[in-house]
C-alpha cells in the first residue's frame, strides 16, 4: 500500500477494531486517530463496514490498494475475501514443513519460530479481526477456524520432533506449550504495538526479542 493516508487509516482502524471491537468503534474515532477529518473518512470509505473489509483486504492482499484505488472504497464481499484467506492456509502449511523426504529435520527450531513470527506480523490484522468481530463475516470464520486447528496440530507435531532430536528441552502438556508459543509470537508480532502505540517497536527488533525469549525458554537441557 503506497497511499500514506490509507496506510494510516489501515493501521489505526485495524488497531481500534481489535482493541474495542467493531460495534464499539466509531468512524469519528478512526478519523481522529488517523489525523484526518470525519468528512475525509466518508469521502474515502462508504461506511464503517467498508473500513473493516479494507483492513482485512489490505492485510490479505496489500498490492490490491495502490495510488489508483477508486474512492470511496466499498465493502468487499466474503466471496472476494475467502480465496485470499485460503492462501494463508497454504503459506502456513509450507512453513510447518520442517523435515526433508527422509524425515530429517531441515528447518531448526529458531528458523521455524522466525518464519511463524513473520507470518503473524504479516497477517494478524486480518485473522485476529476475523476472530474478534465475528458478526461481520461469519463465512470467513468458517474458513479460518479449521485452518487454525490444523496449525496447532502441526505445531504440536513439530515440537515433538524437535524434542526427539534434542533441539529443545523435554516437557509435557504439548498443546499448552503450542498455545504459549503462539501467544508469545503473536504478542510481539502485533499486540505489543497495539497496546503501546505511542512507543512502536520496529518489526526486526520485536522479532529479535521474541526469538530470544523463545530460545531461552526452550533451549535443550544441558547435560
């Protein structure tokens, strides 16, 4: 997205929809947070539903919005967004492949967590808003939640393989650790800046901090 005004609206609207929810977020709040007049918001978007779908669409397909975008932006349909959401499932599937054809680990634990961090940083504005604001696009939740369940099962399997290979320490309650790891990565990938918008953390810095925390928490037991 090259339009600086739209980019600012995207950031602020996405943050407000996540922290306050769609129903409790007003166009005037988005405008104020974005540093523009309310009238300007309505010249850029046909309504709040259009802003919400813009946040999802711009996250799932950033190249869709350029300097040549036609204003006012109207709401995208679920049929337009579902194929974009399904692409994330394929991306996530490829990230979770950590072994070669012979079953040998080719992607170590830090590499996997790094790729997952980047995935979350790229797409959480869409996926978290789909989960939090179910009343807008029920159809998207029906696509997203099976993908999320599959992700946790695959992460669980990856952790078992890393444990067996001695790359991470041994532990029980595998699914709880899968949730903890995901919560840690998603917090640093997006939520750190949502909760502290006045002191934004650069993505590379957040990634370095996050991977460091995860590595120290799961480093293999020393003998």
